[in-house]
C-alpha cells in the first residue's frame, strides 16, 4: 500500500460540517445588487456619470477568508492521515539482518585493505547511522550461521565482526539460500517486518534464485567490489536493491532510504497500529488566513468573539516560557524532539511515563528507564522494564520483569521469547563460572603442588585475602571478565552448528 492509497480521514463524520459551512457562507456573502433603471428622459452622458462604479464588483469578502479558515479547521478535525504511529516500544526503523559473505575471495586486496575489511567498516558505519535500531548478523560461506541475534547494541556486534574470517567458516561455498532462511527466522522472532542486507562480492546461480523468491523480505545487496568492477548477475535480481560500495557515505544513505521505505510499507500494513493524525498541517494555513482579520475593513463583527472563545479554551497545560509552549503541549514537544533523535531532551519534555521511558532507553539511560517502568502497573511497562534491564546487563532482573509482564497479560508479544533468552544467558554464564571455579573443562591446572622451603631461603608470609576479593562475581561482572579469542569461539560455534545439522 502506497501513501496515496493509504490517505483517508480518521473522523470522516466531521466533514458533514462542510455542508453547513457552505450554506452559511452562501447566505452571509453579499449579493450583487441589481441597479435601478434610470428614467428615459435623462441624457446618456448624465446617466453614465450617475452610474460610476455600478458595474464594479468586489471579488473577495471577509466571509470568504473566514469560511476558508473554518473549512481548513474542519478538515483538521476530520483527522487526515496517510501513515501509522509507530509503537513506542519498537525501533523507529525496520529491523535489519546483515548477511556477510566470508570466503577466500573476500580476502582480495583490490579494495584496500581487503574486501572483507571494507565490508566490516561499512557494516559498522551503517549500525552507527541506525542508532537505536535492531541489527542482526549472519555469516555464510558453504554454510550459514547466526553470529548475533537482533540487537541495538553496536558493542556486541563489533568484536563478532572482527572475529569473522574465512578460517572460522567450516566449509567453503556460497550458501546464500541458507543465509536468507536464517535471516527470515530472525525477522520472524522480531515480530516486526524488517529487511535483509547481503554484503558479498559474487553471486552463484543458486543465490540468485534464492534472492528472487517473491515471498522474501525486502532486500539490499551491497557489492564489496572495486568501483570499476561489475557483477552481471545482479541484473537478474528482480526484488533486491543493488548498492555499490563507495569510499564515502553515499552507499549508507542509499541503504537507509531503502530501509525507511520498507519500514513505512510495513507500518501501513500493520493493522495493530493506530493511524497518525496529520490534522495539524491544516491548522497553520488556517492561522495565516486569520491574519486577514487585522486588515482594515475586513474584521467581522463576531470575529473578535471567536478569538476570545478560542483564547478561553486554550489548554491549561500550555506554558508561557517559550513560543512552542503557546502552541504545543509538553508531550507534543517531546514527540518532536524524539522524532529529531534528540532523545535526552525528549526525556525531559515528556509527561507520559511510557514515552518518557522510551526516550530514556534511546538516550542510553537504561537504569533510569527501568526504574520509571517499574513504577507502572501495565504489562507493556513490565516488558519495557525487562528491555531496559537487559540493555543494562541486569539479565536476572530483566527475566523477572518479563515474567511480570506475562503475569499481567498472558501471551504478551515478545515477553516469552525475551524471558527465555535472559534466563539462558544467566544459566550459561553461571555454568561457565562454576566450571572455571572447579577447574573443569578449563584445560589448565597444576599436576602437583610442591612447597619448597627446605633451606629456609624463602620467607614465610601470611597471605590474607580481603573480604571484598572473596565475594563471588555476579552474572554481569562475570560476563565482563570473559577473555577469549573471538575467532576460536566462532569457529567452535559454527562447527557445533554443522554437527547438529548432521545429526
């Protein structure tokens, strides 16, 4: 559905007022007077002098501007709309799954320092440009593997991207079809329509067939090739948008435009979302027409009364500390700041707790947002608290918040999935900590401990550990303390994925 097809009025019954307005305008507008016939015995030159200005008519009357202004206000009251209001708990842009081809050909240095390195840089630039939006990562060669689920934290994706190389991939090849299937599964778990970005340097015939599937999500193909190189197979792509990697940000902007278009289309098709009232667009031209009332001879008798009534009905929440406060409520000002990505200012302007908490989330104020959501009693607030706790790396508290959301509203969208993920993180980290504490599976440890002080050459020293050092690390601190080679970690994960598929 495009914008023109989506245009309609939220309150079409208000348009009936236009009929009444037209009738009043017709009756109130001055009519042209029929000039009386002069006696026949008056000389023609005298008759012409007596009728100076009789044929001149006034084209515009005060009632015309009043009627036009009221018509615009009526249209505003009817609620014109052509887009939907995004869910404040979801991202402002569509979720994106990046499928990166990791093969030997991507190690070519014709795109310095290498095609793979340039692809990494572009992906990180895109993630930075999509601040606050969810991005997932898939790596593929002869097999496709999920590297990271959808996340808004670029710090999670950066080390994973650095660890990707052809050496960590289990087998060579071009399994774009498997990568697309994984991407579709990731987007399905997001419960929000998204897009897929393929970053590659070549396309096999099977890959072309997979990308041309009509049921596939919106796709963008970023070619990691030198500027003077071309990929003829891209001409066979019917649905995907092909973007060439550039030394500047033109490719990033082109990808963002495609993603925004996909997000708008997804919002229009989502029947769960409310339509966004655009009536305010008609108020400003109506205010400009009202300026005619200050022109000499144009003020109608009841115009001042109308202005007085309008002034008496101004919202009490309007403050006088700035010109915006005369026209917009604090929540409306907060929404403007939110749409301009000034999330910190939006958090100070919003009075609605849900919108204020969402602005805090976008601004990175996770702890404050969690405390704000915790004070609310709805399932949506508990879910939002869980999201804030997870981003603040409070996984156990986040899992409990998702459980609270399910208690308040069983089957709340996304709560079960996020709760299971949070508990899985807690279990994994605690298991790893226990194995490290006991020396199991660590591959390290002394065969024999010998205390050698036979010749009294060593001084006996009493070592007393402080109470603070003896306290066990919590889950978040333990996760921070994990230090391992990312390439080895990814290689092991991908091998386990393939062994599971073989079984």
